[in-house]
């Protein structure tokens, strides 16, 4: 599962684009206990969602021209320019050119071969999120796509990701881990849109999962706070109890109470 022991190609940051940062702070604060802290007067309104003093995510208020409300997953790179060029060579796109974020690091927004946006983060002073895998923090990411082999080939070219097929109720699940990493370093999966009735009508996208202590209680709380349940709490054998949600502005995410890992 995801940890803060970041390696090349693994998720190391996540942020929210929302039309109402105050409303989003209220929602995620009530759901996960997050507090929003501004990144400063030169940050353009960007800030950090803090969980007990540790940064769990970033976020900022965005306009309709910047895209719909959504979560963006960022993956670690040692060289943002080279990764952006690799994405273009693999028939992806550069949606936002590599740029310095003060002295914190270097970022870019790319699109994969299906047009799915994702970010890259070249660490500077800021290495990544401070917490992962704990309740209220990022623990897994999942790519929904129309073509798993094409997506796997793209991300292999860009990041060197390795994939493996894991038995799953009704079929197999494609897991992802960084190049040369161990099975325990898996951080996400790839799912065919056609295989998921909830996602089949949507376009390809990255879905973040946040760990929770009680999936059912989180689902109920999300509804009270104005969120939407896209998939009710469901047990997945050997994985945990998951649910798919959307915040009051439409940004999609999932929650999971993971099954304890065997030592």
C-alpha cells in the first residue's frame, strides 16, 4: 500500500480543484478532520489540508475554465522535463508545462494516451504529503480506462511501472508497483471502465482512495455533509470495505477500511 517512503513513479502528492475552497474545507474537515492552511500570499490561493498537523493533500479554488471539480494525483519524478517529454513520445500530452513552485519543487500536469490528467512532482524542499495509509489520508489510487494494455504501456514508458494480475472476485485486478519494487510497494490498480457498472458511463480518470476507520460511518457522514454516494459500502474479500463518494461539488473519491496486512 501507499506510504511516504516515496520512490520514482509512486504517488507523492494529491490536490483538489474546487469552485468553493471554504465549502470543500468544511466538507473534508467534517469527513476526515482536515484543516486548511494557506501556502502563503504568493501561492495564488493554494493551501494544504492538514491532518493533526501533517499535510494530507493540497487544494485551491478553481474556475470552470480550469476544468471540473476533481482530485489530481501526482507521481514522483527526478526530472519533470524528461518525464513530460516521455509522456509526449508515448502519445500523451503536456497540459501544463513543467514549472517551479517557489523552492518547494517542480511540477507539471500531463495527460496519458487516453487524455486522463495526472500530475508529476519533482521534489525540492517539499518531498510530498506527510501522511499516507492512516485514517484520513491517501492510501491507494485507481485508474479507470477503456484500454488496460494501452494504459499500462503508456505508464511503463513514462515511469517504468510494473503491473501484475491479482485474482479478484469475478476475474483479475491489474495492480501497479514502481519499477523494480516489491509486491508490498504496490500503490494502485487499473480497471477497465466496461467492467465497472458505476464507472462505465464516465470517462477515464484517476480515483484516489482515502483510508478510514469505519466505512459505513464515513458514508453516512458524507451524506449529512452534502456529499453523494456513488457506490455504497461494499466488502471486497482480502482488501477491505470500500465506498465511492463525491463531494458537494462533484469531485470523486473513494474510501476504504483496509484489511490488516499480513506480516
